[in-house]
């Protein structure tokens, strides 16, 4: 019997967490906004973008991050302070040799493929949707 991949339930690299959950500042309502939220609000996949930033290297990542932060109006202080914030955040990106998880994520990003865990989640989602549809049809046929 083949064992499931250890990261099926947590497919994202743990090396990214320190960066993705770091604050970029407070929004207009006083709530802390994370890098993850910022990237998602910009319409980017946070893990894919982080993998690409890591692949760029520290200096290029800082420049790219600065450009992204200038496009994010939800945090008023970024308008004048995006360069400093980008510099601080880029220091949180993993710099050691990539782990197997990081290599797998970067490979998935480069290939555009889901891998085994993505296929499993897709199949589970389809099964769930079919179950929901059948439940709805079954409950609608009353006396």
C-alpha cells in the first residue's frame, strides 16, 4: 500500500509562512494587512508569487515587491513608504537552499501543473458537487 504524500493537507511550503503572514501595514479601518492578503487583493496567487520572488533573488525580489506595493492603495502608508516596506519584507523570504517542498512548488509554478495533490483535491471537489446535486434532487421529490 502506497502512503499518501505528507503535505497533501498542507501543500504550501512552510518556508513561505514568515513572509506571507508578515504585515505590510494597517488599512484605512486600522486592520493589519498581511502580504498574503495584499497579493490576493492584487489578484495574484500568493504562493505562486512568493515562489517567483524567491527564484528572483533578494535584490530583484525587493524591486518587484516594491512595484507590487505601489499598486496597493488599501494601506495608505505604502504610498510613501513602499520601498522601505519592500526591503523589510524581502528579508523574510527564504534564502537558504530550497527544501524539497519549495522545489516542488517552484516546479509546479514553472510547469503550471497541479501535481498529485491538486488532482486529488479536484476529484474530491467534483465528488462533493455531485453529492450536493444528487442530495438537492432527492430532497425536491416529495409527495
